[in-house]
C-alpha cells in the first residue's frame, strides 16, 4: 500500500512517515501543494494524508483539483484549523476523514487503516491463493499455520503481484512501486527481492515466473 504525506512541517512529516513505514506502508513525503498536485496527476496512492496550510497552494485546493479529475483516492485531512466550517468545507470538497493537530500517531495509524478498509469496498482484504492467506489491511501473510516474515518491501512486492495476478509486471513498474521519492530501486535490487519472495512462497503452490524481456508474472495456482 502506498501513502502520500503532504505536510510542510519537516519534523511532523518525518514522524508520520516513520510511523506508517514501520507498519508496512510505502510512504512518500511532499511539502508543497503545487508539487503535490503535479505528482498526483501521474502517480497513484491508496491514501493521502493532506495538510491544509501548504506553500504553493493550500490543501483544500489540492483536494478540489484531485476530485475534479475524478480521482477517488482516500484522503485524510490533517490540520491545525479546528473551526467546524473548515471541517465542513473539507468534507464537502471530498475529504474522507479529518484529524486536527495536535494528535497521537497511533490515532493517525488507526484512521489510515480504517480508510484502507473502505478502499477494500465490496471485496474482502483477506485473500486465499493456493496455500497462501493474505490480508492487505492487517498486513499479514500465512502459508498454512506458518506466518511469513516479510520485510516492508517484500510485503509490498507480494501485494503488487497479488493485485496483478495473471498479468506481466515489468521491472520498471516494480521499482516504481517499491521506491520512495528519496531513494531508487535498481534492476538488480528488484531481482534480489523477487528471489527472496520466491523462496518464501515455495511451499504455497504459487509461482513467480520470469517472462524474458518483459518482466515477471505471478501464475494462478
């Protein structure tokens, strides 16, 4: 799951990013409203944590433009504005939740998880593929009674393959999915992550096939 944090307070943004990363999310951080608007025109996220008081353009304008593009990404507004009209305006423009500063990180984590449950919509976040049981919201994976110990990027990689099962995914798409703004994933690193994931899935009946010249394919059991 990918989360974008748009917050111009560097210390707060770092704290949020660290907290969400520790529970298994891939997190990008931006501090400018105009930059966020440009990024959101080309990149997709599962949840956006959006401050209102931003340089460039404020969070409400970012939200308005996003919804005008028919983008239905779940949005948690994060702001020091505590007047009821600010909340009403944000919700009327299409925000999904509203958290007023100061706040506890554990509450923010819980609200992000709740928004992810909404995105699951009609389908359950718990899936069974072969002997693998996977839950995208609880961030767990099991083969039989064995819990798989998956570092964040391996979990995100498995989640990506499951979302595209039966379809080829290129190395570039995998690298983009696993990388944050402040780092890059090389083709060699992609191969290493896939090799590790294959070993852990060996007893599940799931095969990740190399499609020469194109990428990788998770075959349906």
